């Protein structure tokens, strides 16, 4: 699977109700960095109810400049949430279907 192909896919709950679009991914580093790279593990997807565009790094703590861009992206991505990889039931060609008991977690976008 190529992650870039998932960007923009519609995300629906188990009843088929639209929740948003895949706009980003979250990874965890499970070990210390090696000589070249750290081992990364896909934790989940970020679902944005309004847009599939990227956060452009403004979800990171302390990223507030330039101020107008930061404010626009916070507004544009309001309501975004993280869905853990294990809460994805089906990764279809055009949509992502979530399990009935999925939990929406905070996306990490500063308020």
C-alpha cells in the first residue's frame, strides 16, 4: 500500500455516514534512531471533516508563525481527529470504513 494513495479518501463509519477525508498520518518511533533512520510504525490516520489538505506541519506544538497561515489551518482543520490503525475495518479503493466501536482521538492540532 502506498500511503499517498490514501490521502483524500472519504472516511465513513460502519453505517456508511461520511465523517471526512484522510488528510494525514501519525507515526510512532518505537526505538532509538539508528545510523540512518529510526524505525517508524503507522499509528493511524487523521480524518478532517472539511478538507484532505495537509496540516503543513502546523499541528506540531509551537508552530504558530506565520500567524495568518497558522490561524487559517487551525480553522480549516477544526474537528479533525485521529483514528487508530486497528479501528479501520476496510481500506477500499475509494473509501475507508471504520469499525463500529472506533474511538476518535485528539488530532494534535493546537487550539
